[in-house]
C-alpha cells in the first residue's frame, strides 16, 4: 500500500461539479489500494476576491487580519470535498492548517513551515480515513493563523508528504505536466515524462509557472518524489520530478524558459576603479530592487560600461536612482531598454556536453536575432533579446535542439 499526498489547485476545485469530480478521482486512487491525504486550494478566484474586499476597506490592512481572511478560502473547499467524498461512501475528514499543527514562523502572508506534527493525520490514515487538509495556511507559535504566500498550497502538500514520508506527492493542476516550453508559444512543445529537481527549479524561477518555486525547493531538500498531473485528463502519468543519477539518462536540454518581465539598464563610461560596481548596485539594492543579470565590459580608456537587468515594474525607479549615481560617479550617461526578454536553455546534460552555447548562438543568428546579453550557469544559458523576438527565439531554439522529438 502506498501513501500518496495529492494536491488539487484552484481551477481543479473551481466549482461544485469540479469538487465532485475531484472526489471521484480521489476515490479511484483510494480504491486502487492507496492511502490518501488530499491538500486543496481555494476555489479559483476566491483568494483574489477576498483580497479585493480587504483592499476596498483599507489601503494597508493588518497582516494578521489578512491571513485570517484569505485562509478562509481553503476552509470552504476542504469541507465541500469531504462532503462529496462522503456521498461516494468514503470516510473522510477535513482539517485546517492549525488543526493539524502546521507550525510556521510569524511572517504573515509569506510564512515558512517549520514543523508538522503528523500524529493526528496519521491516526486518521490508520483508521482507514481519507484526510483532507487546507493548503496555504498554518499557525505560528502564538496561535495566530498564517499563510504561505500565493500558490502556497503546493508547499503545504510537499511539506505534508515530507512529514508523512509519503511515497509520492502528486500535484494536480490544469496542465498535464511540465512541457519543454510554453505550448502557447510553441505548439510543438512536448510534455516531459521526467525532469530533474535542478532543472525544474531553473524552469520555475525562469518563468515557467507550473509549480511554486518554494515547493520545488522543499521537495528537493526533503527528497520528496513529486509528480505534476492534470486533474482533468483521465489518463496520463504527468511529469515526475526526479533526482539526477537514478538511472535517468540526462537529456542534453530539458526545456526552454523565458521571462517577459525584464528591463535593462546601462551606465556608460563609468570610471574603471575599485568600488564602482558597489556604488552602482548598492543604491539599487537599498531600494529593494532585485538585480538579475550583470555584465561589465573590459575597461577601455579607463572607463567601462555597466549593464544589468531588473524586473520591468522597477524600471522607472531604478533609472531615476542610476541618474543620480551616474552624476556622482561622473559617468557619461544612463541608457535603458524596457522592451527586452530573457530566453534560457535549461538542462543538466549541459555539464557533460560541449558546444551547446555555440549551437544556441548559431541558431539565433541564422534568424537574425541579435543577442544583447549572455549569462550562463552550470545547467543553463540565458540570452537577452529584443521582446519582438520572443516567439521566434523560443521556436528557433526548440527546433535547433530537437525538443519536439
Ligand atoms: N489560494 C491560494 C492562492 O490563490 C493558495 C493556492 O492556491 O495555492 O494563492
Ligand atoms: Mg495554485
């Protein structure tokens, strides 16, 4: 008998009919001889609706009360799902996060799970019941309700699976797995049967939004086998997120991620002196602006150009800051471009295969796509290009690396 933690997201429980559908799903797994713990999100749109109501009362609602409010969405779905299971003749019990002691720190709206006391859940499982737990929420040491950040039900599920030492954590969502790239951009994108944790982390942080990043990190850290599946399709094994070296032959490239939300800033003609990078990026980080890629070219005539990328929403603020910095540094000028995108190739196989970068650059140049910036890590190569080349760039690389076969 396997112990499986299943998580159903907002769309999967978006209506009463869908909740009944989930109940049938759960029963099917149950009848196949598994022990099941289910974690659910709020019905789709519900968390936003609750936040909207709060915002209409106060511009800065109390963080504590916000968590009391937004955690209610999940309390609705756990109860309804249990009722639907009862109608199918299954024994099931629902619990909120605090009821099953999902202990977190006190950082309201972005709390981190510190411990789960799984005794109560375990007792129900042993009594033959299906346990349904509210995602996204916990309780801090003072007994106050906390929430884990948007999309946090994924993390609840993974943490539950880790605490119970479950055989698998299955995330049911509205897509049937992790794809080589976004199928809305490249219709030939292919579902991956497997992807490694490292690759999944890169894909997630580079803009592929299938799983909450923190959930993937958590699963990697606690060795929880994680699977992404469709809650709508009747068939299919989804995508298994695996550990490298477990008999899995590493593909060279797992997929292509992209990020549309970037902007680029350059300070031209900064003096080539110690401390300049700090003088430029210090004020940026003091303003809580996150920097992604950084490139400084080799100095010439005792000056250098310094370029970095940030989130597009921070562009105006960052440019303003740089203008002041540039003046103080007696740099030549500040240039910026908010119409750029980042496209990244991801694959653990890069470690052992040479020539990936040159193949990537050759493919892009053949299409006349100008590369503005390049950065690499052990398992990824990212390029910044004009945003008008996003679709073409992704499709070109998808084909060049034969990801559709
Ligand atoms: N209901 C929460 C949200 O909308 C948590 C989740 O869905 O995972 O972010
Ligand atoms: Mg979600």
